[in-house]
């Protein structure tokens, strides 16, 4: 998707910066889709854009208000957020949104891991006097990682979560464990919670793409995660090589070969004399990345926490139609395991090597596992699942009677604003792009 070069408001429809977008009028619920990113490539923004398009197909009318952060120093970043939230508040008044759909990932609203920019956004939404549905992607850091910095992140993110939940009329999370966690915290306000697994942001691979070559490739999409289990994966490859099975490990997608994460993988491969078996492909446009996944014999989900419904890398791997191997862990998604959509390996190198060897030696089993994974993706992790969860939550937050009243109030106020704006500007009111 495209991204504007400055912190931006786009009120023209679901996809920013494209000029032609979904109409913002009609009789559907007007949804203001709000979020912020710190990188040009942002899975949360892609998720928000695709979800907005899905909601529009379901009858809503969505506008995207997204801050693409540029500043890193605290004072400059605070100024950047103040300007963006002022513009956000003004546009919400002009557009007359019925509800805000706030996409939240804690580090995107943070300075050095502390979410100091949550309050300004919530304050702007409070002044707009519209209900807020919050989509919680990565909302609290775990306690036992990254030393004292991790504890600061964990504490501050939990503290700001109280304000976020209090401001929310309803919440969407991406895994059952997160829903249970929210319900079990006595210090959090109680809100309706819907669970919607993360869907793939990628298009379907081209029909002609198939694995090829004499040396099979194992693809790993999502190699830069903090818990990506690089030593375990590389040890398993070394075991396969000692057994006479030569495979390539293809690390797919962002952040790419020049990143710190890539350097760690290369160093691990060098220590095990696997240098020539490691390659990087990415970052790539969405269609090329989808094709690259489909061109691998086997795909690997190496998160030591286990395959999780909150990971877009799992969703993209399953949707590719290629067989997926995952490492079992404490947060393994039981449904994806129990339905046989992935091959689950115990978290040690020998078990992972055995699972990979069994699949690489059996074409029929690979194809069967890939088909089950794609079927599971269509049934359990599709965009439609999330659209349905959000739509049902919207129905709870916005009962029909209140929607009718809001629509009439909006029509009256817009007529007044249009006349006043036309008098000031000598024509029709202007819309920010």
C-alpha cells in the first residue's frame, strides 16, 4: 500500500494517498480508522487498510486517519503528535464519524518503549464524543524480557492500557489468550471483547508458482522477531546436513539482508558452516512476497512461543498453500494444531530436523498439509472473520436507534457547516488528502 511522506490525515476513504478511494458517503455507519506507524513498512497499517475495505464491502463507510511518524527525539515527536491530533480532531468534526476504530500497537505510540503518545490521541477522541473500538495488536510487553528496560516497558504499557481500555466501548484482540488476560486483570475496566485472528495481508500467490530446483528451500517468514529461535533452526539444518539432506533456508520479507537480525542469522550460520545454505529475499512487494512463499517446499514458523493467531506471518504462510512447520511453545494456538493445519515440532533441534525430513521426503504429505493449512486459513483467519467480529461489536456499541439519531444530527450539522465553510472559502469546503 502507499504511504504519505508526512504525518497525515486521509479522509477520502480507506486507502490513503491514492486519490480514488471508497466513497465516504452513503447510509452506512461512518467509521474513522485511526492509527500510527513508525516504519514505512507496517503490517498494522496494512491490516487496518484491508479491514477498512472489508468493512466498506459490508456496508460501512470508512475514512483512514493515520500518522506516519518521522521524528525520533522526544520534543520533536511530541510536536509531531500535537499537530496530528489537532488535525485529527478537526477532521472528525468535519466528517461526522459515528465511531472510531483505533488500531493500537504499544511501541508505535511510544518514545523508547514508553507509550507517552496514547493520551493525546485518546483526548482528541474524547473531545470528538464518539465511541471508540480498539483493535489491540501488541499491547503490553512481557515482564521477563530485555532486563530493566523490558520492565520499564512492561510497567508503563500496562499503566497506559488502563486509560485505553477505559476510553474504549469495545475491544478486538487477535488471540484467545489475550482475551483471557484482559478479563483476568482486576485493575482493568470491563469491556466487551471480540477475538479475531490476524488475517494475511498478502494476495494469493500466482497460479503458476511452484517449488523448483534440485535443492529444496525451507522458507522462514518472520525471522526478525525477538523470539525467532535462530539457534534451534540452524542446529536442525546442521543435523539435516549430517544426514545427507541439503536444503536452503530462505529468510523472507522485512527487514532484509542488511539488518541486524540478518547479521545474527549469518553469524549463527557461519559458526555451523551453513553459510552457503542461507539466503535472504526481501523486503518485497506484496505479490512478490506471496509468490516467494509459494515457491518454497516447506514454510517454517520459528517463534519459540509457538504458532499464534496474533502473527500475520503465520496467517500469510498458511494462506500460501505450502506446508507449514511450527515449533511448539507456551502460546501455541491449539486450534491450528488440533485441526492439523500445521506440523508441530517439539522445541529441540532433533525433533525439528525429524519433522522437516519427513515432509521433505514425502510429496503427498506436503501437498496434503499445505491444502489443510490453506483451508484453515480461509475458514479461521480470513479477512471476513475479522469483518464479522468488528461488525457485531459495532452493532453492540451503536444500536440502530442511536445510529438513526446520529445520522439525522449529522445531516443537519453538515448543512450548517457547509454553508459556513462555503462563505469563508468562496466555495465548497476543502477535504484534506
